[in-house]
């Protein structure tokens, strides 16, 4: 829809006007007026007053503290040595000796090859179920 506003031809989407009329239960002229107000062509005094009030109430600034680049702390949890898993990995390593295995992680991973295929064993302990 082309609407003449103060000598300027404005293109207002018909679908937007129809949605406003249908959903808000207002007339077509009211929907056009609302579109003009929303897009800055008309001033709505009530909206202006509310905006001014909102800006005045923003006197308190909440600023988040940020960590400076030089102050970043990297927290890593030290794992306790797991002797049981180390023993199992060593046992599996010995059992796979003929396939020339390598221990990638002493409590977790063994890698080896059989012919042209490569394999990786990942030892994972299941957690006990919570009661």
C-alpha cells in the first residue's frame, strides 16, 4: 500500500496492516497510524514520556567485572594417580606385545596396529550408580 504522508509516498506493507487489524482489533486507519509511529514518522507523546521516564530511572549502572587478559587464572583439577587403571593398561599392553602397542595415556589409552588397520583401546571406569 502506498500512503501519502506530508507529501512523501511511503510504502506500507499490507500484510503488516492486516495483522494489526486482525490481532489487535483496531481499524485500518489506526493500524496505519501505529505503523507511522513505530517507524518514526509520527510522534506519540505517551511513548515519548515513558521513554524519558525510563531513561531517568537508569541512573544506577550495573557493570560486570571483567578479568583482564594478564589476570586470567586457569584452574585445572589435579587427578589422583589411579593405580588400578595403570595396572590394567600395563596388563593389556603386555597381552598385545605382538602387535607393537603404544601407551598414549598411562591410565587410559593404548594404540596398536593389526595388518593395515589401526586400533585404539580406551579404558573407562563406569561410575557407581547413585542410590
